[in-house]
């Protein structure tokens, strides 16, 4: 089943200018094991206050471990309280019990808990349950209650496979406000990650130390859904952005994590990637997939009201990009590009490259500068976002049979000048 969890739109150059939601909660989502703060079973408790809480999520590739500690203060007479720790899931869930190894302690001592199944939400393929225990409080007593459990990582299809670890703060069912809630996320994930942290679908800042992230709320109602989302991608990844659009606000709040010694992107298994970037920077060279390069040129020419043909062709282990009378040829692993201009008597040139094209999962990444230099064009960068521009755009689109003289490329075009 599918559930639209909302999203934050960003505009990038794809086959056209498309509005896509990236690293936000999205369609086609399957999430199991969303936990949350303890809550009473029957409405807001009049005398029991959650003073503070600490929550730690240790995230691994297939699951995440949660440790949560709560300090409750009884403001009234002695009482026995039934507490329920929530569990919920939505989407195409695969099991009836999401948590593994669920346990709870009161003041450091184990306490018995039972799982109480609740009615599924009709039409959403979801279910929820409470892990229930009875806790005795003396008058004016403060007690520490903790829970531990393991939950499977959730996933969603959105411009790639987006992974998620979730937690629901539900402290608003207790008397008064929570003085302090501290959340810590520790990543045990290899490779290069695009990641983001969200509370109630809005990006939040987290303090970072290596692969540990923290966020603190103070004097609040403690009612918020939290998600940490990530996608595995290639080191040096870059996004493409339309030059007339402002950078999206969510981009400034993203968490970008790369290995200390990033591997050669051509050596990375495509099966280990959740997101295949349209462009990347490697050893000072800006690469772009041949398909995306064709899309960028096509969009920019259309925006200027120019007619022409932009196409790609794959044959004999290589690929070509054609922009009307200009043809560029590439081959993975070969540090040379062929360049042809149709009307010229001697049309073909071999142009040496500063880096060889490479293929990842059937996508050919090529140095972008040699093609753009043909028309005195280039790339501007803002952080992880590239904006490709064409200066002499008319040079790219001579009509067939025109007498325009061929612009012979230099003997060695150095793409390092276009590093982002």
C-alpha cells in the first residue's frame, strides 16, 4: 500500500525541469517499528510529569537499535500507572511484530511488559501496538524508566531508494511540559551518504561529531515525529540545478557524509547505491552522465527558442552525443574524445582528456568541460549544486548546410578548470 507522507520540492535539470521530492518522507513507503515516548493508556495523566528523556538511535544497514530513558516525577499522591510504549507501521509491512528484543527497566531493574495489539488503521495497511507495563509511584517520587529494542530500517522509492529510521515523541500525554529531550543518532553505515533529519516533515539542524548527531529540545510538549533519512551514493556527487531557479531551502540543511578515502566511483558496485547522481567531482574533474548532459543542452536550447537536434547513441561499446552538426564520441576507460563537425572537409579530431569516462550501472560518466568548451561555456558551482550555462549558444546550433567555420578544439582540453 502507498501513503503520501509529504515532501519538499526541489527543481533539477532532468529530462525536463521536473519538481521532485528528495530526502523527505515520500510515496511508496514501507516503515516498520516506529517507536515513541512512553504514554499513559487513558488520556493525559494529571499528576505524572515526564521531566526529561534521552533517546539514542544506532543505525546499521538493515536495522537500528533504540535506547530510550525517561525520568518521571509524581506530583501527587501514590499511584500505580499503566504505561504503553507505542509501536506502529505503515505501507507494505512484512510482519506483525516490528520490534525485536524489546525490554524495559525501572530504576535499573527489569520489569515485565506485554504487547497489546491495537486495531489497524483502515485502508492504510498499517498497524499499531503498545508495549504495556504497570509502574508504582510513591508520592512525590521520581523514577527512571528505560526501554531497548531493535527495529528494521524503513524504505521509500523517491529518485532512488531512501532509507529511514524513525522515532515518535509522545510526551505530550503527561502533565506539563518536558524540560529536556535529547536525541542522539549514531551511524554505523559505510560509504557515501546523502542524509537529512526531519521533525514533523520539516528539516532540523543537528550537531555533528563524526558520524554522531545530536539535537536537543527544551521546555516543549514533546509531540513530534522524527525521521533520519539517507541514501547511499557516489563520493563527490553533484546535483544539477536550473540556472534561473533559487537553490532550495532544504539543501542548506542536508547532512553530507563521505568516506575518508573515497573509492574510485568506477569501482563501486551499482547494487550498493540507492541514488545514482547526475554528476560528480572526482580527482578535480567534473563528470556528468551522457544522458543528463544531453538533457541539459536540450533544455537550455529550448529555453532560448532555438531549434535543433540533441541526441545520444550507444554502439560498439561506446557512446556519442550529437548536437546538430557537432558529434562527440566517448568510450569508458579511454582518455580521448572524438569530435566531428559535419560540414568540415576533415571532420574528425581526437581530443585528449584529463580523465577517462567510466560506467556505473549502465550510466556513462564523461568529463563535461570538452563539450562545453566547444561553445565557450562552462559550469558554475554552489556547494553540491552545478549550474551549466552556454555562452555562445548559437554556435551549438548551426543549421544544416550552413557555412559556419569549424571551431577546432585544442589538442588537449583540461577539464580541471571546471572542477566544482
